[in-house]
């Protein structure tokens, strides 16, 4: 018998196709594993376009009419809620004017949604768990429709919170990696270059030979700097060809070439992670990282907000995780309850909306996301050194400066590694004896991928220029220190709201 109701919180910004797929998967998993408790969805709309807001409103209405309770929480209601608080929390809730109250970022949007959750729970008649997910995720673990719905999420989570004193539970994701392409490029280059070497040795009209068992992508296998998180660097991974039926090496080559640029929107065709079945309770263990798109908590944990949300940094989940680990200890746990993560939509291999990624014809500009990733890393590893547990002082500035210097050295060294790997890829692509050079355009997708790597990581990279620029660092340094210095004050103010 279920012990808890659920309130599923889904921030969404101009992604109607993603949210449609997400809610469809929720309805399907509930059909396969009926749950007796009440399940509601709070669709926290961070769209900037009126058409996006109306599309999300219509989707919420349609699912509600079909029996899945979906509450649409639009920007105008968010603005009114924040305005009614009687105190200002710009670092937590942002300070955008009403006319620009979309695209506030996932952290600010989640924090505002948690205020709405607290409001909704005042009238709750049963113990309720809050489940925060992302709109580009689905309640299954495999891409193949019939094989994916194998986890009884709600009964599993209910059992963990019924039988343990867990305060916060984080799952993971399978499918597309939950990190930015800004920190996966060196690994993916190695995989693409290895694929081309394999293809160079194959006859184009021979049967495809890329259908062996796919490599198991373990923790952080996709991350260029996995060692920062305590994992070993990963070796080259082979491309697992997804084509079915009779097809050739040339067909596989063409398919991968057509997918290569989707990497810049968050795909990693060679290192997508897969679900590893296990008895659920055997996987419950102390955690240190929150997957912001897949974590569940008791109402008491509403006292925790997404830290430094207004900075819109990446790595906010790991930063929150370090805070939870320090304060909750063994009551902050992880379990083998991943969701399917799909960064791109089926047609075109692009994301519906992805902040920090700009596309102009075939050129993909990712300096915005690159910068947010770099300073997110700086903030994460600075906070790991205990800054949030003591009053602000001169050591804050010293710690942030030292962390930035160390991270800059790593990023700049990795840039050189990327350029070396890019040179090896170019050598494979341009080799005059390669069969794909016999006809124009066969390798066009790979060449465009290489051009985008050079654009974003070469000598003229705007992303690297930003993180190396002293004036830019002066501005970011002030913002980081301001957020750190006021964190305790923001926590105290936030606690007044719950």
C-alpha cells in the first residue's frame, strides 16, 4: 500500500515536444504500474515566447482532461507569487522585470516552483514527496518504446521513503550524458577518429561491422576531466550502429556523419549510458551529487534551494549535493532509479531550446554554455573547500582565485589536447586514399563537426577567450564572491518562507 502522494515538478522553457513526450511517458508508466496515491504535476513554465506558453498550457489541459493532473504555472503567476513575498531574494529568485519573465534559468525556475509547492502542500491531506525532473527526460530507461518501461518508479520511491529516514533521494539519467558538450569534446574526438580508422580498413559495401556489444559507459565516462570527480579517464569507445536490417559499412558511416553535430546539443553517440538492473534497496547509498533533473525529497527539504541560481551556472546540482552531504549525511542518498535523458528531438538532431548554444546555418556557437560550465566548475570546487560553512572573509577571495587559476590551467591544457585530437581526425578525413573521398560530400557531416570543434576550441575560440580575459574574470569574480558572501543571509531569508 502506498504511503505517499507525489508532486512532480517539471520546469520547461519553450520545449513543447519534449514536455509532451515526458508527460506521455509518465502516463504510460502509471498505466503499467498503477499507483494508489495521488500524483500531480506542476508544470513550471519558463518559456519566453507567448506561443510556447500557450502550447504548454494546452498540453497541461489535455493531459488533465485525460486523467493526469497537470497544473500549469505560467510566468504571470510566478511573478505575482514572488512579488507577494514581502522580501527580496534576487540571488535565489532572480530579479527580472515582468516583461522579461521567461528564460530565467532552471535554478531560478526551480526555486520559484518550490515556493508554489510549499503553498500547495499547506492543503495536503497525505504525506507528499516532491520529485524534481527535467522536461527533456522520460519515465523509462531505454529508447525502444516497448523495452523502456521496466521500472516501477513510484512504488520504488515510496518504499525507500517509507522504510528509511532519507530526506533527499537522487537518481541518475541514462541516455544522453547530463553534462555540457563543453566538457566532453576530447573524448568524443577520440571516438570519432577511432571510428574513421576502423572504417578506413573496411570495404564500404561490406556488411556493417559495428554491431558488437556496446561498451558500458560507467560513471563520468563521457567527461574529459573525469579525474576531478574521482573517476579514471575512459578509453576510446566504439560507435554502436543503431541501423537495423541489411546495411553496409558506408550506410553506418553516413548515419554517424549525420549525427555528429548533434553532439553540440548534448548527444554523445558513443558514450550514452545504459540502465543496469539491480535490486533497488541494494543500490541505496549515501550520495554527494544531486542530479537536478531527477531528485526526490520530503517537504522538510524545501529549506534547500538551488544555490547561486541567478548566476545560471552549470554544476548547480553537484554544488547542492555537497551542501546536502554536509548537512544531511546519510539522509541524503542515491538509488538506481534513472530516467531516460534525450537532449535532442527526433527531426534535425537539435534541441528545442538550449541556453548558451547558438546556431547560424551550419556553425554552432557554444561560448555561452562553455563560460557557464567553466564558472560552474570554479564555484563547485571552491565550495568544496568549505566556504559555505563559515563567515565571509579574505579567505573567500583567495580560495576563489586559487580555484579559478587551477581550473583555467586544466581548461587550457585540455584545449591543446583537443587540438591534437582534432589534427588526428583531420588527417583521417583528408587522407587521399580513404574511400569516403572518392565522392564529394560523403564525409560532409564529419567535416562540419570538425569545423565546429575548431570554431569552439581553436585559437580563435570565443569561449576560451572569455575565460582567459582578465576584465571578464574581474566581473565574474565579483559575482561569485557576492553570491558566496550572501549565501548564509539568503538561507536565513529563504527559511522565513517555509
